[in-house]
């Protein structure tokens, strides 16, 4: 379609008649705003191209350029424009504001802003505010040993990584939760706006309490194009865009055009309106106690892609075109032809007016920026560890289950932990620095005791009859009234990154929805650990229940333990995986995780009634070590074991112990060692993970040459990956192998060969010395499997001997 026809499809700019007719900027203010914008655009463009000659004191030469030019330009001038105007209102109204760059790549814009206001030099003293510092600033961008081309942890003021396309608005809402004076200005790219998480994020306004929370100011940046395609929002009418956002509960205002002077005046007036609206809403709510959901302001900012850059190159349009997305002027073989175009573009910003002979910003610029912590790059909320305070926690031991003997009592692990979580919440209600996040699953995952002290956050319409609206509360601290894993993850990340605490509980299978979000946060933490100026933040904690082994009515779709594999692949100094076998172990593990810093902790736990194995004292010792021999379940004391039976996870532990009872009864002379694993990363060598065992420690537990029958919660391949360097190669792992349906709990284990009967068969088949005695036992186990299948078909429940099984000191049912 011809470009002229495309223009007829796009909405024509519509004058915002609600703005004041009096220009908000005086001629002096307009000059200052425009100068800052030009300076930031110049610095951003030079970061793409220059190695030397940062002030263009001489004609640009090929030797001044980077040999490989990579980065993005298209979103940069629009982001610089927005950032510039945010600086103005911060100064004008003394605002506490942070900036989230959602459009992805374009990190050179935020780096330029940080350098201009002095933040960058404070964080990186070697990048001085002069010509030499400018030269280093340009060279390091998207350069080996330098900084990424997107907004990254290395960028002061950032809490949203440029690679996290779709999460910016969720992060913004998490950041302002319980931060009543904070405004999160979130620039949403129109390409980003097409992602599922961002599309859902517009509904986060239903969870923002104007009394206790801050405000999010979304700025949808419509520049028309993605990498190679037009964006949806840019190709629908002004009226449709307005209707969309009004339908989502926002009050949108538009800033549209390409003429800088008019756009400056429009943006200034619109931002003044937005800040007035935010203050009006908050003042009304805070003086009256009225938490009725308001229409928060938001801005739709339409500007050309690659604005102020080259209009065309080689006869092809660049500005206001997808060609402006990355590097607008290519070099390499075209350097001689394109060098004059580049120089003309860079000189169009008139750097000689913006920087003195030494390369320092001129007085006009230095007097414009906010000061101290009011600079968005220096705002403490964007380096949340500066604000982090320890949680108040009760003694988790007080919530333990009394266990007179292993397996003698049953309890629901998650429900037991729910009592502890309730009291953590209670102790931190006043400090308002702890929240729970879950996609409509807090009660389902048996954490409902928390509703004794707080409710579910919700500011939507309520039924007069409270029964259908159980526990809804405009100031509730449980964020589970939205069925979106993306929002829970994004809110929690924003909450943690700004210095608070929380955890995410989810069904195990559906945590996979946030695989990429977890990955980006893990990468963020890995990088932050290498930056001395980034302060420690609370760990990202996941509690996964409703797990693979008991989905009686949900079936195959709810059976996927693969998140553990995904987590295990991330950097060892960041990730931790725990599979506590009972309630006391879960309490010990959770208490450790909720107090930790800079990790991603994944805990997998049962919500169904299960036998309880360890006393609280035993659980603390076991979890502190992360792995250990259960001497009460073993009978190899003083001798070499014939077989090591290892288990990791609540269900594998149960089946392993049941298999031990069969083996003890049928083959009493067999020496069996039972090893339980709580901390999965203990299996890795200590050279690969900080929690890993040394080879000597591993061999002490598992021996160097005896068969290991390992019953594992998830996919068996992960255990092989973690242990392949170990001496003992006689490892046989049973775990989930993608066999499942709507069936009984025990049948799920049978389908995946992790049940007690298969485990007994595995032991016998690997102990050839048993001869015919083993053959008869294998036959009996196979008979039991046939009996099981027939019984569940006839009765719909598991065999009585399965349902009623007790440990009974290793003897099974008497």
C-alpha cells in the first residue's frame, strides 16, 4: 500500500480542546526545555556512532566512528522528549517520581538523561561531565565491555529492563503500591502495548488505592511502527483509542504532532493537567476516606518514529518510518557516502550551544534538571535496597506440627504454613511492606488463614450482599483478585525492586506462564550482584502448590513440573530450589527464603493431607543441611548399603518410604539407605553451585558404587544433569514423564513409574545377587499393579492399602 494511503488510515491529530489556551511555557522556559531535549538527542545519537570527536570540533571522519554500529534510534527522541518534560514538572511541583522505559531498546536515551543531570557521573566517576567523559560515554554504548543498548541494571534510575517487553506498567503499579507519595511515569511503547501482559496491565488501576498507594502515569508512546510493521494503536482512529482507554477506566489526554514548539506547549499543559488530577484524586481520597475508584489520568503521545533524525537516506524515508527503528544511517561499505549525512544530522542539534569548550553542559542546562534525589536517575525507589527494611517475623518453630513418630500424623503442609504467613502479615501491617501475590489461588493453595488479618485488594464495584464478594477490601494486602500470572509477577517484581517484601503462590503448572518474566528478573539480579552501587533487595519467592502429583479433577493440563528445569538453568549465584517433604520442613524453608536477599527461591509444597515425617528440631537440622540420610528410615547403620533410595519432593518421599516397607518385609537382609533431598542444588558439585556438595560429601551419602534409586518430583533428566559429574554412575531416576489424566493420586504415580511397586522392581532389577528371590518379588509387584488398575476402574478410588498406608517404623500396615 502506498505511504500516502497509510497516512489516510492513521488518525489525524486532534486538537485537545480541554487544554488551557494560555501557553504554559514562557519563551525562556520553552528555550530551556528545547535545549535539554536537543542535548539529550545529541548525546543519544552520538552513543550509536562515535568513538571520538564527541563535540564535533573538527569535521567528522571515518576514524571517529565505531566499526560496528548497533543500537536503536526510533523510540529515543520521543522518550527524551517525555523525560525532559517530566524533569520540568518534577522541578515545578517538587515531585517524587521514577521513570520506567517500556518500549524496549533505546537505552541511550536514559543514559543521556542520567549524564546530563549528573547522576551518571556520581555512579560512574570515570564518566565525567566533560569532553573526555563524553567520549567514554559514547564508546561504551553497545560496545564490548560497555553497557547494553537497552535500559538495563547498569542504567541509574531503571527498574525495568529493556528486554522485558510488556512488563513496564505492571512494574510501575508494583512500585507505587504502599508508596503514597511516589509517581511512576511509565512510557509504554505502542509495539509493547500489543503484548499480552501489557494489554492486561491497563486493568491494574482497579487495584490502586488512592489513600495508601502512589500513582502511575502511563504515557502511551505512539510512533507508528515496530521493527518492520505498523503498530495497532497507531492505525486506529483518535476516537477509538480514546474509547479504549476510557473503557479501561482511564482519563486519556492526547499530545500529537511533529512541530517541536507546539509539541512542547502541548506536553507541558497536558502534564500539568495530569499532575493536578493526581493530586486532586489523592487529596479527595485522603481527606474523605473515599476509596471509590477514580479515573486516573493517562497520556497518549503521538510523535514521528525517529523524530529529529534524518528524513531520508538513499532516497528511502527514515523519519516516521520503520527504517528509523534501529540505526537510521548505516555505515560499513556506505561510510564515505553516508558520513556527510550523519554529520549534518548531529550538527542539527547545535552542540556548540549546549556544551562549553570543555564539554560541560552550559548553565541553561545545568539549571534545568531536578536536584539530588529528585532526579529520576537518583531516586532511591529505583535502587530499592536503599529503602529496604527487614520483615518482622514470628518464630516459625511455634507453628510446627507435633510429630510423635515418623508418619504417625497427617497435616496439610500449605495450611500449616498459612498460619505462619498470617502472622507475618499481621506483624507488618503497620509498616506496609509485605504483600502476597496470586492469580485467584491464595485460598485454593490453603493460605486462607491470611484472610483473618487482611483481605483481597479490589477497588472495582462490589455487591451489596457480601457473600459472593468474600474478603474483598480496597486496602487488602493479598493481590489475588486478578486471574493473571503476568500481573502478579510484574506487581511483585515492582514491589521488590522498590524495597519491599512478598511472595507469589501459584499452581505449579501455570507458573510456566511467567517463564520469561522469571528469566529476566534472574538476569537482572545476576547483573545487579556485579554492580556495587545496586543495593540488595528482597528475594523473589515462589511457592508452587497444586502440583503435578495430585490433580484428581484437573488432569493432564495441570500436570507440569517443568518450571524447576527452567530455573535450574539460571546463574547459580541467583537461583535456589527447595522441595520440603512435610510441613515442618516447609516452615523452615519458607522462613529462610522470605528473609533472604538477591535470590530467586522456588519452593514446591503439598496442599493435601500428607504424613508428617520430622519433628521441628529434626526439620531445622535437615533443611539447614539441605540433604541427609534419614537414619530412622534406613537399616544400613554400621554396614555398607546394598542400595541407596533417594527422594526429593513430598510424593516421591512418600512412595520411597512405602517401597522401603515392602523391601524390608520381603527382603529383610537387604541393607537400605534412605537419602532425602530438600535443597535440589545440593546435588550439583560445589564448584558449580554455592550450595553444592563436594565429591567427598556426595560420595559419603550416595556411595561411589552402589545402585541409587532416585524418586524425584519433576522431570528425571534434571537430576541427571545435576549429577552427571559425580563418581557414582549407577543412578536410576524416576519422575514425571508426561503421563497423566484425570485419575486417582496413586494412579498418577503408577502412570509415571514413580509408585512404590515400580520402585521395588527397580531395586530388585539392580541387585542381581537376589536371584530367584527377586524374581518372585517382582512378580508380586506386577500383580499389585494389575490389581490397582482394576480396582480404580471399579471403585474410582485407590486401593485401601494405599489410602491407609502408614510408615509404622518401616513395617507398613500391620
